[in-house]
C-alpha cells in the first residue's frame, strides 16, 4: 500500500496561500477510495476549498514505482466547495471550478 500526497505551491516556495494538494492511496494497482483534493485560498489551513467524493472526474494515468521513486500522472476536473472550518459542512453555494493535469516524479522520504 502506498499513500501519496502531491502538492503544488504558488510563490514563494511552500507558501500555503494558493497551494493545491492531492492525496490518495494506491493498493495492488488500484486507487483505494476517491482522491482528496484541496485548494488553499489563504495563508491558513482553513477556510479551504475541497473536493467532495464523487464531485469531480479523476484520471490517474500513470503510477510507476521503482525503488524510492515514483512517477505519477493524471488529471482532475470538477467543483471544489468552500469549507469554513474543520467542523463545517461544505457550502454548495461557494464553489470554484478546477481543471488541471499533473506529471510528477516523487522521492520517498526516510
């Protein structure tokens, strides 16, 4: 079983504001559940725009794992919903549409 988190940052490097995060689990050549996708519009962890299960179209096209390196490519198109805080339900009236492709080579952290 592999757990992946792919993060894309706006400048400056590792700034929370404008960051995009994709997390998913991969087991025996298959995704386990729906990937989680979040967009951070501010420098805090909340509020956040988040993908609801089933609210977008995921395509994980390539997962190649060799030693401590993995290549992952795919795409997402869908709607992210605003979540004000950790206890709040997604707001269906406050959404953003998102479409992107990714192709990354990751190294395992020890």
